[in-house]
């Protein structure tokens, strides 16, 4: 590797809009703010909602739904 061509890698502080603060390594010189972190992102907190666009999820479920096993009169117990 050539000397003196790479930026300095240093530890910086990152602040989220939810108030979470953590340190990370970066080539940036100043601390910076982010809008979403792993503490407040819906995917990581388990609050993510599945958006069904034009019924695609239901269409998929209907298409690949396993048919219930057929029952005949001989298999069903007769009420006496």
C-alpha cells in the first residue's frame, strides 16, 4: 500500500433522533446525527407492520394454500 493516501480512521460519536448515543469508527472528522438507529427502527423493535399492497399476500396464500384432506362419509363418525 502506498503511504499517506488513506484518510485517518478514528472513533466518532453518533446520536440518533430518539436519543440513543453510540461510538463507531469512521473516516469522518466530526460527530454526526442520524434519524433511525437499531433502538428505534421498527424492524429491530418488532413493531414493523406488513403492508399488503393490492391483496398480494392474500393472493399468494390462496395460490399456495394446501388443500384440506377430503373426508368421506365412511371416515366421519355417525351420530347415533
